[in-house]
C-alpha cells in the first residue's frame, strides 16, 4: 500500500512539473472591472489618470475606452484581440461615462 501511495504521489509531483512551463494567455476581465482598475490607478504608467483626474480626462476626451483597453493589454490583463471587439469597447465607453455621471 505504501509503495502504491508513494508511486502515485511521485507521479502527481512529476505531472505538476510538466505544467510549469506552459504559458498562460492573458485572462479576460469585464468592462466594469477594467474601468474600476483604471479608476483605482492601475494604469497610471500608461498615462491613464486615476480618480478625479480620470474624470477630467474623460470629460475632456483625453482618455477614451480604447486608451484604457490598450493600457490593460500592455499590462497583460487583456488579449490584444480585445481592441477588435467593438462591443467590448462600447461597453467600456459607457462604463467610463457612467462612472462620472455622463
């Protein structure tokens, strides 16, 4: 019984090691979550301001949905294919505008 258990445990450990080299594709996040990340300052390094400054940037059209999506892509949070998804971009635009009462 011990040898079967040790053999199974060894196989499990070896199996787990096989998966460590697999590259995981960027996980998709919802438009709502994306806007919340932008609001909280997660994309400041990509010239997306946070909180009140994001409000001003949205109102003056300095920041648009496409800019936030590009920042998320650069951070590895979204797939580059997201830029081609007009529905996703439209929802992000709506969420950005609603976030600040537009």
